[in-house]
């Protein structure tokens, strides 16, 4: 719905808005919103089974349909949390996070991204601070750990275990001294 609102307000296709406001300013040469049949969309995997769902990915659009590389995802994350895309003070106004259903514990959501507290029960109170970012349905992930000023990005390209990227990033964050 937000993508359609952006298109209506700007009177431009969403892929053009992304290109003009994000991809070009950040020099993301291998990041795009696929819209045409001839654009490359990587396969996904469920254990050993290859899943090709280009129409699904093209249909996701503003809700996760962007194709990128991990290098360019890192560039985006640094710009997003570093103030290149908008003033960093906006985060002071986006500090309300909602708990999700129990199966998503300990993830909270607000401001368009996930927050994972590292100082609670899931980490046996061994962590400090929060992870901020997102994990995708295909095993992609992009998180910022502000207390240590560290970014984690990657892609497991695996639908079989959606919690795996979250657990990996939590474990990596907890291992940093």
C-alpha cells in the first residue's frame, strides 16, 4: 500500500522513485526493483529444492521485491542508519516498537524495521543494546548493532528455517567484546 501511495504522490513508477532517491545517490549499480520478464531474479531454496518464483518477487514491490547484492545492501544500511538518506533525528520519533506474535519472539517491530533486544531472556541477559534492521523471507538479513557500530548483512537463500538469520546475527552480536 505504501508503494502505491508513493507512486500516487510522486506521479512516478516506484522503481523510478527508488532509482532517483536511493539507488542513484548511493551509487547502487546492482540493486533494482524487477518489473520486466527479462530482469534477473535469483532462485530460492527450500532445503534441496529449487524454487523459482519471479512473478511473486515482481509482485512484492515495496514490501520486499528489491534485488541487491550484499555489498550494496551494506551501503544502503550504512546510509539508512548513518543519516545519508534522511536526518538521523527521525529515529528519535520512531522509537515505539511493538511486540509481534509469540512465534516471532524476541523480535519487535516499528518504524519499518525490526528491533531485537539483546539484554533479555533469549540471550540469558548476556547482551547489551539492540539489533536494528530486517530479515527477509528468503534468509536475507541486514542489521545494525548501534552499541558497537557494526553492521551485519548476508543471505542464506533458504526458506526452510526463517529464524536462522536472526539467530546467527544475535550470536554474532553477542560474540563481540
